[in-house]
């Protein structure tokens, strides 16, 4: 069953270019992962620096495997350091 992962981040406005560069690297790596279907990126209209990614995966296990990969962990650590807090995730499946 497909799952959607909502990934929420908030970064200081002046750090947005650095975050964007890291997220582009993350997206490039994600494209080659087993079970990855699609991803969409959004910026919050009324609050600069707030972003959300909606990532769709074939199964929750595919998503979890990706989260445990060394390349993703390394990039995620860089992202969280830039944010000053952990990235927030919400996982949804079709009802």
C-alpha cells in the first residue's frame, strides 16, 4: 500500500539557499531508491523559511529503508544542523 510522507522544515530566511542546495541533493538521491514514486516541494506562503515536501513511496518499508541509508543519514544530519532542530515527519497511508 502506498504511503505519503510529509516532511516539514523551518529555516532562517538567510539560510534558505543552503537548505535548497541540500534538498536538491536529497531529491537527486531519492530518485534512485527502491519504492520511490514521487515528491513535491512547497514553501509556506505566509511564513518565509517554512517548507514541506510530500514524498510518495510504494511501501512504508521502502521509506524506512531509505531513511536508514548512510547517504541519507549524512545529508539529513547536515539539514538538521542547518535548521537547528530535527526535521519533522508525518506518515500517511491510503484509507
